[in-house]
C-alpha cells in the first residue's frame, strides 16, 4: 500500500515537472488532461501534495517545492533510463 502511494505521488510530481518544462504555468486542469484523471481526484491529490510540502499553489498556479522537484527529477530520470 505504501509503495502504491509513493508511486502515485511520484506520478503526480513527474507530471507537474513535465508540464512545467512545457508550459511554465501549470494548473490543475493541465494535470487532469495530462494524466486523464478526474478533476476531483486531482484536486484531492494536490491538497495532499501541498500538505506534504511537495507543491505550492498560488492563484491556481502549481509549482514544485525543492522537495517536490527533487522527487520529480529523480522519477523522471529513472523513467528515462527505463525507456
């Protein structure tokens, strides 16, 4: 269960990182479209990520904290090596 939660966190953070590289400004709807998840699911996840210190949300713009960026970059690099 804990591994599944960690994988979910990593997937969200990696998605935010990729979207940031493409768009600079990432909003919840961008994550909804990128991951093909429902808006309520993404909203709950973002609140949890914010509470855990992985993301900041200001004026509906989502940015990764240093912690979030570190996890996202590590996940992205790991996926690039696999691909």
